[in-house]
């Protein structure tokens, strides 16, 4: 007696990502949650983490469950070695022990001033050996982070943008550190993609922090993106949808940067 309907070839073509496994950092809210939702609805199995706000994480879990998304949610602060180990163990014990996509979404920075590597680099070190050939590492960047050296010179007196400068410097360094490892990624059969959206106005940080403390930041960020020939803003749902589209493509080169130039 057959208990489950077999998956047909047409269904596989409709959902080419079905059965893949993605670990998405910072996935309990905002961009990370939207990426997880977009991939989960394509049949990707999700391993996510939340740092400390369990109530919010439970709400996210309930939403994913209602959408039929298969997931494993872990309480983990990726700045801590023991918590990165928890995520490594989750990969080994969930969904057949494989990992296809590592999506470095959480903007986390080391608490140890003597540590030359960022938490994202450490997590990459620990998870890269577990990644499947044909997989991908996606680094979620920002326009000020990607163009940090250039913007530092051009916007040195722009008080609205300077608020973000420390984070931009660290994100730029993170991106460059990952780019230096492309030969290592090639040997593993894994692609590196940098995702660089403009300001995402419906995130918690933009609405609560920049919207109140630095109200001009949003408008100044839009001006920067426009000057660079990039879209001025997006929503987090649009970013999630784009990630799903990117992972379906077969023509992306190593180190590709997605700027969302086709966005309105």
C-alpha cells in the first residue's frame, strides 16, 4: 500500500529547489524570516536561528508551520563558538545531514577585539565541509557596506550616513574576506554570491532605529543608491523572492553580486 503520492517530474520542474537544505542566520524576523519563507514555499528545508527573543521566534515558527515549511529552529548566538557548534550539530542531525545553502544574513560582529575573523567567517569555516557540491554561500550585504571605501571619501561630512559607518566598515571587511576564499569554495563545489539590496524600509531596524533616531538616514540612503544607479529601496518580501529566484539560476558566476537593478 502506497502511503504517499510520488513526486512527478512536472512537480520537480515547478519546484527545482524542493528537498534542498538552507541554513539562514538571523531568521526569526525581517529579511531572514522572509528569505526562509520564500525558500520554504519552494520546498527548501530550513535551519534557522534566533539569538534570544524566544517569543518572537515562536511566532515565526507558527507562521512557517501554517505555510507547510519544514524547519529546525535553534537558539544560537553565532558570535559564540559553542552556539555555532549547535548550528553545526543541527545540520548534521536534520534533513539527512546535508547543507546546500548557507545564507549569512545576520549582521553580527565579533565581541573579541583580538579575533581576526568575524562570526560569519567562523561559521563558514565550520559549515563549509558539510556543504553539498553545487551549493552556495550567500552573503547579505548593504549598499554602504559594499561601496564603503568609495562612500567614506564622498560622504565623509554626511552626518545621516555616518551613523552607519562602523557597521559598513565591518560588512565591507566581511565581504572581502569571503571573496579571498573563492578558490577554497571552488574546491568544495560551492558558489559565493553577494546580495546587495538598497535600504529595506519595512525592517525593524529602519523603522525603529533609523526612523526615530536618525530620520534623515532613509532619504539619504536612497540618494546614495540613486547616485550609484541602483534602486532606491525595497521591501523584505521582495528580497526573499529574489533569493529564491537566484538559487534557481544556473548561470551565476563565482563572486556574483546581485544589485536588484531591475527593481522599480
